[in-house]
C-alpha cells in the first residue's frame, strides 16, 4: 500500500501533488457504543469530538466510521472515528488513506497510553505499538511503523491483572475535572499538525 501511494505521488502532476500534500487524515482510536463513550481507552474519539464541537462542524456516518472534514487555510483535514472496534482500526485507516490519496506522512493516529501519566502528551513520527491493539492492527495493515502517533497518557493506576478493567473504565472524578483543558490542548495539536507540520508540532507540544 505504501508503494502504491508513492507511485501515485510520483506520477501526479504538480497541481495534483499540491492537492495530495494539503490533505491530512487524523484518526482517533476508540470503540463504538455508549458503554465505551467516556472510557479511558476512547480518548481518541473524545479528542475528535471536542475538536468537531469547537470548530462547529459535524461527523457524518461513512464507510468504516464517522468522518468530519476540517478546512484550515487551504488544508483539508479528515477526522475519523473508526467503527471497526479497536482491534481492527487498520481497516478504516487503510481504506481512507487510499480513497483520499493521503500520503503516509500526513497521517496522525491518536491513542491512549498506559505508560504516560494522565494528560501527558507524546507525539512521535514512528514507533512500536507498545502493546496497543489499535496501533498493532494499523501497523499490520499498513505494513509499516512509520506513521505519526499522538499518545495521550492515561497513567497505570491499576492493580495487577486489572489492566483491561482500567482502560475500559470511565474517567475518575479528578481526571474528569482536568480533561477539558487537556482536550483543548489536544485540539490545538491537530490544527498544528495540519498547518505547521509534524516536526514543529512535536517541538511545540511534547511534554505539555
């Protein structure tokens, strides 16, 4: 699939190349269903929901998920919440990459991270899946680890053997009060990714 996109870009005319490079895909990982809506594992969905509301746009049901389009200064950012459930997230990512001709370097995946304290932000251009099933499936179907990911810390405050219960549990009261500010920062990260690029976004937001 990566070779296919590279060939597409190579053969494209200058105007088409500009169009391709001005399109982005930001995917928030999560599980569909009201029972998962406010769980830690669904932070990817929550970030995109916050941004869509902030920008006054809406999601529409589409193939493999709910999709919204954010337009910023000539850039078009597709926001996607896969409906495949977490373990098959790669199906949605691959489909929309190919359908919209979006290059790998213009993709950002938002996922929860147990290894980071609550609300900590870590943006990287590539990396392992870290045991995250959504990232694992994306890596499998794209056949590469070289896609940007935005990890949102949910901490690891759970007892031994309770990891699944913890990630699928709702935010506690303290986290809930702190979440709005973190979501606002997260929405700024997505805008920065589209307008300023990955490297500048990493410099501006990592550790904040």
